[in-house]
C-alpha cells in the first residue's frame, strides 16, 4: 500500500504543477497551463527569453512543432537540463519559498510590455532578506530567476529613432563650436603646437615619461596623496611624472605631458586648412632661435570645468601653473630673443595653413582638469603649499631659467635608433599633448656660467633655498581662488544617479571615501584599432564601431578635450587628438579606488566577490546614438530590466554597493568598499529607459567621443542619421541581442564580464555561469596561477594542469647559463665583458709584436700567422716525443750511451763519407768542397754529444 506522498512522487511532473493548488483544480491544471502558455505573447522576459540565433536549432529538433517540450521547459539552458537530468529537481522546487514563486508568477504574468516600472514595495532582492546571514546566491537556487538567454524582446520592432524618443534623448541636433577661428578656409579645429616641455620622470609616475626638465621638480606641486583634492577627470595630474597602470586612482596610464604652448599650429589636415607635419618640420628647420628662458609666477585654480554632475554639487575647476617668458638680448640689442623667434616663426609660416593661430599663446602649464577639492579650506591649503614651492623656484632662478636636461631621449617615444642628447633650450613639436614627435635645438649651447645656473637643482644646491624660503611674497589668489564663499563637500548629498558620471569632471564621493577611483566592472567591446603604435585586444567581432567614427571629419569639426575617438583613434589624425587604442566598453558598476586605506577595496577582493556571482550570459542590443547633456557622443544599449545584465547589476549592488538608505551589502567574502558609486539598494529597474524609474545607476552606454563639436546643425543631423542607420542594421541582425566574443576571447558562447583598471586596461575576465576566470592584461591572456593543487591526473603532462605554479615553473625554468649571467648583475656583467675585451686586445698586441720581429720580407700578417701556428704545432709534437723517450730507466739509458754511442756514430759517419766520396768523383770541385763542409758539420755534432755525455757522467 503506497503512501500519499509516494503516490504523488510517482505522478512525476504533472503532479509537480498541482502542488499548492486546490484538489478541484488538479485534473485540469496541465491543460490550463499549456493553453495559457500558448496564449501568452512572445515578448515575455525571464525564463522564456529567446536567443537570437536559436530558431533553426529548435525547428530541427522539433520538426516544426512547438518550441517547448519536456513539460513546457526551455529546450536549452540550465533550467532545461535541471528538469531533465536531475532526479531531485521536483523536491528542490518544493523547497522554494512561497514569496519567490509568487514573484515568478507575477513577473511571468506581467511581462515587460508596459513602459512603466513595476510598483513593488519590497522585492525579494531587498537587503532585509540578506541580513539573515545568507548570500544572494543562496536565496536563488541555481539562478532560477536568472536563466536569461537573450534580451530586449519588448521593443524588438522599434527603430533607433523610436527608441531615442522613448528614452527621452535628442538624436537630431548636436553641439557646435562656441567660437570660430575667423578664417572661413579652416574647417577643422586642431590641437598640435610648438612649445616647451616640463616633463619629469619620477618614481611614482609612469616609467616611460621623459626627463626633459631638470630645473623644476613638478611632482612637488601636485597632490598625489589626495590630502586636499577629492577628485579629478579621468586623466588626473598631467604633470609630475604621469601614472602607472596599477595606480590606486585608476587614472589613465599616460606619460607626463606637462608643457607650455607657445604657438598653436592647429589642424594637421592640409585639405581642411591645416598644416601638414612635413611642412611644419621643414619650416621650423629654417628658423634660428636662442635658448628661451621662462619664469614661474603662480599656481592658480579656476576657469575651465565647472561641476557638470549637478547644479548643487561640489564646484570643479582647472589647476594651472602660470608662466612668463623672460626676454633676453643675445642676438641684437634692439629685439629680444623671444620676440625675434616669434617674428621669424610667423615669417617662415607665412602662407601655411589657415588654421594656425595668428598670435602666440599665453604661456601656462595645465596641471589638471575637472578638479574637485574637499572644501574651500582644502583648496586654499593646497594652493598655499604649491605656491610655496613656486616661491622656492623663484628664489633659485630669479632671472628665469632655460629648461633642459643632461640626459638622452627618443622622439617620438619608443622609436628605435633615434636616441639623442636632450640639452638645454629646445623647442618641441607636440602632435598631441602626450606625443612629442620632433625636437628643435637652439642655435647655441649654454655657456659655462649659464649651464651652472641652469643645473642648480639637479646638482644638489636646492637645500639652502628650501630652508630659507618660508613664505609666499607674491599675490597668488586670483578671482576664483580667494573670492569664493566657504563651502565643503557634503558626502551625504550623494545619490545613486551620480553613477551616470561625466568622465571629464571629478566625482562627488560618498561618505567615508577619501579617494576617487576609475576601476569598474563592464563589458569589453574593443576591436583592432587603426593605430599601429598601440596594440589593442580584440574582445568582440559582432560590431564594427569604426562605422560610427567620422575620420574624414565630414560632420565633426573638433573635440573639446585632447581625446578624440575613443573607439580607436588614427595615427596622423588631423585634429591632433591623443592616439589611443580602441577602448570601447560598457561600464556597468564603478567600484572606486583600490586603496583600502582610503576606504576602497583591493583588486584581489573584487575578484573574490565577482568569481562567486553566478550570472548568465550577458546579451546586449544597441538602441541609438545620441549626444548627452555634457556634449559626449554615446551609443545607448537597451536597458532591459529583466536581462542577465540587469540581474548581474542587481547582484553587484547587493554585494559591493555602499550602505545607503537602510540597505547594506552582503557577500560571502566579507569584503566591502565605501567608494563604490552604486548603492546597495539600487536595482536595474531604477535605471534609465522606459522600464526604469530614472533614479538609479543602471544605464548601459558606450562613449564614442568626448565633447564633440559638429560643424553645423545640419551636419549633426546628418551624422546621427548615418550612425543610427547602422544601429538599425545591428538591431535587425540581432533582434534578441547578442553575447559578444571571439574565437579566442570568451569563446564558449560569449557574454563575459571584465574588471577594468581604467578605461584603458581590462585586467580580469569572468565567464558566465561560473565558467572560469582569467587575467587579461596588456593584450595578453593568461590564466592565473594561484595554487599548486588540486591537479588533474597525469601531472604536468596533462594540459589541464599547465597553469599550476608547479607546472609553470617546470616548463618555464630558465637555463643555468641565463641564471648565472643574470646573477652577475650589471656591474658583474660589465666587468666580465671588460676582462674579455682586455684579454683579446693583449693577445692581439702580443701577436703584432711577434710578427714585426719575426716576419719574413714580403710576408703578410696572415701568412706569418699560419706559418707560426703550424711551426708551433710541429715543435710541440717533437717535444712530446722527446718526453716519451726520456721516460724509463735512466741508469740503463746512460750505460747504453756510454758503451755504444761512440762506435755506432763513428761507423755511421765513415760509411756515409765513403759512399759520398765514391759517388762524387765525376762531379765538380765546388760540389766536393760543399760535401767537405757538410762532412765537417756532421763530424762536429757527435763530438759535442760525447762531451755532453761526459759532463753528465761526471755530475752523476
């Protein structure tokens, strides 16, 4: 007799659907559910989302029948395989809480057809369900709500223009330049210029920065430790050495680009009124100029950027070092050296491109942009400290100083076989802010007294000046520095919407966060860049974003920043934008600084948390191209609040978001941050788009370019029409979205997540469905080596173990010779090389001396060397034979010599003389006399040997 529970188990899947229903409904439940499933619209999200390219497979498997089987489960995906293969699937479903099943039913019945967000007072993702010690993944067994294969079904039939209107954006008009050059023939703005470089190479900066300035230690006037500054734009400090790749702040890893611009060349495109780079080189080579001296006046803040985040936020501004050009008189008594240079310059460039400025530029050094200080008091203290350093420089160089260095450098950076002495008084051609391509030397070197004066700091004579200068005796408070009202950053004015940030401005930081950071989780989208200077990692081949670039500048006239197209700038671009590699990406979650001492979270802890998040394949779908309120050109992706991307955003907020409005984060690793720009209670449904409320930080966008300036209103409209035509093509190509990837990157279906150090560098990659993670940095992919165990069978011969520490060390063990050579160090290697060189020169000297002494007349050195070498070999062989004969019984040998040496040798000599005399009777007297001389020689040698043997015997 079977129990009721066993009978229910034998009923299988049909009884599973009748669980928690009334007995009267049991017999009709299956038919009713199937009928409801057929009547429901196909735009539902959640479990029923459909892949863009799966229809042919489903059709083949079902022979054209219904796309569902196995009791209405999806034909692919984890839910399908759980239902088919897992015998405990029913019991696991029975243990799902009632509230979870209710939400499932709610989401399935509601769908996503409504453009208004669902009004749920407290969903199951709320933080109070995480306070019981369980993690997010524990509340949802195997991501039953996250089996999302595809996205964006609701607005599948919408065009880019329709979606642009639905998202509340303007896709027809764009920004134009606020001022014109005044010359109608110039149709393109440009940033190239002639100037003086103040670049330094410091321990905390980028190791590839130039050392072109031995006079002013620029690192002393920046706040790298964030004692006064709260945040800056993504470039950070432009002076003081640049940034390393793994800086806590996540700033762009550029070299030091500090400079003062003297003359703006402008556009480099001759077809648009610019001046080609070849023409600049040619005309500059004709100009003779004396070394130019500069004098620092003050560091000031103000101008430039003001807060673009919100009208009531912390104000932002630029920080600038003001400079004066000191007029010297060395060439003539009537005109100064700088005035003579300007006159010669404009005379030489007469008739050049019309985009060139007609006058010199106000000398200054841009130190940083979009700077936000912690308070007005912090701003005052910083400027006071920086100007005290400037006062020291003024005391050290009261008459100004010629900028230069005693080192060597290559222009452009990294070019081989082009290293040259830097010297003093150079002018440089800057193709862009960070790229010096040519150095122009002054017409004379510094005199001894001038060089001694210019090297006071580098020669170590600055200590006395730092000790004596204790006050600032010049007026450094400008209208923006001293006239502002007192203010202080209010961290509690932070809100989740600030995650939608202008990267050309500083962040408003949340409470308990003392340092900004640009690190974030996102989707990498870069492809091969047109730049052959920088290698670009290829993360996807589904979209060609180069189609959205206006490389011919048909529509775009210029940019408001030094950055051009962020999806891969070209070398030799006419506007002089920084030549970056392709940095296309979709930022999803900004984690902030990686400095734990300043309230952040380390990279290793970020990786720990992300590895444990079980997210589905990330599908994305382009929506439209538009220009935002900050003037940035962006590609909007559909913000599907029920997609795997939205699920991942919710998970990151729950586990890494900051505590805000009674919501607190929780993760199993127990690591948190105060510097994330997302709240723990934020959700995708609070983000942008028709399905979001517009109060959160979920809004998948890709920035194409910063601060784009269109040539005209018509040009802007034409560009947006062109760009959105491509977007419509992509939407038709991937109607349900696409999981990006390549055959080499994220090859198992695509849809990976990446941890970015900054916009420039993707550092770590996470595959969906916990499919693994690996290091992806600097264009190379390498699985991390974190543990020597556990291992698969076969040891290091098994490819599965190739990335373990033990196997990596075994396969990549260096040769013994290389280890010994490296162990010598630089000094040891040089000493060994010097010893070999000295030995070789000594051997050559000895050979030449020997050759001069023993060389025959007319014999070459080579012939002598061969003769001398062969002669020495024969001599060595005869010596060896003698040594062998000497070995043995010396007494017996002596006795034999005493008894028979005299008789045998005399008999041999007599027989020889007889034979010679008989055979030479018929020959001439000269021959006989020669024989007699030879005979006398032969008879003389035995007597010498006998005398030697007698002396030996006497000694014995």
